[in-house]
C-alpha cells in the first residue's frame, strides 16, 4: 500500500532518499504509508510497541509478518503517521530506511549502539548506525561523535554497499 498524503511527506521522503547513496537506496524500495493512523487503516495488528509507544502516531516500519490481510498483498512499509515538522524530519526517515535495509540484508549484520536510543536493541542499533553513517562526520559535535562510534565492521558494510 503506497499512501503518501499531501502536507510535505513526499518532499520529506525525497529529501531523505537523496541523502542515501544511490546504490543503497536502490536496494530499499519500501512501500509508504503517511499521515493516517495505521492501526485504524488495518495496516497491522499491533497497537503498541514494546516500549509502550503507540504505533498510531510513531514513525516505524511495518514488516510483512506484523501485517493483516492476505500474504501476497503484504509489503514492508515505512509508516509516517505524524506530520512533517512535528518531530518528523529527514533524519527520522533515514533511520526508518535503515530498518528496511536491515531486513533486506536478512537481519544478519549487527551494530554497536551509537546512541542511547540505539542501545534499546540490535534493530535500533543498526538503524541508528545507518542514519549516522548517512549523515556523515561533517556535522555538529554530537552527530560527529555518534558517527565516530560506528564500529569498523558496520562502517565497512555500509561503505561496501555504497561502492
């Protein structure tokens, strides 16, 4: 289901995807669901994430194994229910695309956490490492410090996918 509403979502997604090297971006190709409550729309069965946040208003990726409906109609989907500018920015979109990349790679690679949020689990560690790798070291100190915490194996993986 591709559902990108007016209101800045298309521009935000395009901006985020321009930050990602083309060879990596070509591997992703997720579906998009933006601007609407994904639970109400029947996108997936779960209402709350493990940490208590609601999927109704939190950016996330909905994987085929979490979706309702016929299997042949399920596709990995980046869900952006909140409005751009209200906590939703291109970095968040890149982070969510990091989850899509992790799935495309078969969940095999793991990453050392680069931020407090990344320390939650190995899925967040991978997505955060990817987002900070995309942003790069030429940023303010707090971003540069997170970038420098990307472990050598993960950095080599991203560099290899890029070339």
